[in-house]
C-alpha cells in the first residue's frame, strides 16, 4: 500500500525536490504552497496533489488538514516552509519579526498540532521539520532566523515526551549551506549604522567559494527520505557535507572559537 507525505513549502528548492523524490519512490505526495495555480511541474505528476497553504495563516491550517486526509491518510508530515529574515536587528520592524516567527515557528507548530489527532488515532506517524545548522552556528545578521530554527530544534526534543507513547516520531532535518537562491529568497532589512559589515557579509555569500562548498539540495532530499523510512528512533539528522563537517568542528572547538572564526570570515576582523 502506498504511503503518503504532506509537504509544506513545495513550490521550489528543497521542498519541490523532496516532493519529486517521494513521488518517484511511489508515494502519494500532498504538496502545499501559497500559489499552487502557478506550479507547472509537480502538477503533471499523477501521484502528486497540490493544495494551497500559507503556514502563517492560522485560518487555513485546519481546512487543509481535512482536505489532505480526504485525499489520502497522511503517514509523514514534512514541515519545510520557511524563509530567511536577514539584517541588523535595529533595522527590523515588529511586523517583520512577527512574520518571521509566524511562518518559521508558529506555522510549523500549528500544522503539527492539527495533524496530531489523526496520527494519535492511528498510533503511527512521522513528523519531519527542516531546521538549519544556523540553529547551532548562526551567521552574521541572521540572529532572528537562527532563533526560529533553534526554537524548532528544542521544540522537537520536547515533543518526544508527548509523542513516543502515542507511536509518533518527530525528527529534524538540519542542512547547512545549500545550492539554492539563498540570498535572493531572503527578506532583507537595512540599517545604515551596520552598512560596512552588512556589505561584507553579502560579499562573502556571493563569493564563488561559498557556492563551491555548498550542498546539492537533492542530496538533502535523500536524507529526508531516509529519515522518513529508516525506522530509527533518532531526532536530529545533520544533512549534507557542510552541516556534518561544521557540526563536528563545533563539537571539537566549541561555539566561542567557531564564532570567532566566522567573524573573521565574514567581517574581516
């Protein structure tokens, strides 16, 4: 019997590649995005169903879960929707802060809560969530983004107390720097007092070495598939060469040393 995965943020990047991979593996895929009418590739696959969902819109969540369960009993929830808010804190508005947490954190938690009664009734289910190595090693001018991903990491750990006895597993996928339009898709805020450092950071991201050392998101999708199917009672999956290498370095050197090194890399200190 075919299994079913529900994916948020499936319009591009890692979410879209994951949808395609699971579809190729014979799964039923329920792929959600804010504008499904614009999707022309996934819509051509016979075992992929598109639904509209903006995870920051709490009013959409209950309805989309009902629609998904009518299509097929969901076995795996993949919380992937999110975006980067970058810039100096002084230049970021309350509205921008709230939207960052509404999308990256509260949207994920609300959607998970909406699926839990279905998983609990069946005594089975897997919850996967994309976080970031930034939860462990934050980059300059991304403190709020890193905070959202750190929150999701700790949230997943805390949820194991509630879910283990219900037959539900919760796991996080932790990529590092990927070959996606990272800077182009970010929401950026500017403050003149930090202009020199901000420009240095943008230059570092644009440098060819940054792209050369980044991971192929298709490889990260394979880790997601493994997490959904390996049967392991494992919470965190560091995904890709960048994340695994830098996490090992973090454990060896400690966060103070790592932050000092990255300040020199980005800011030239």
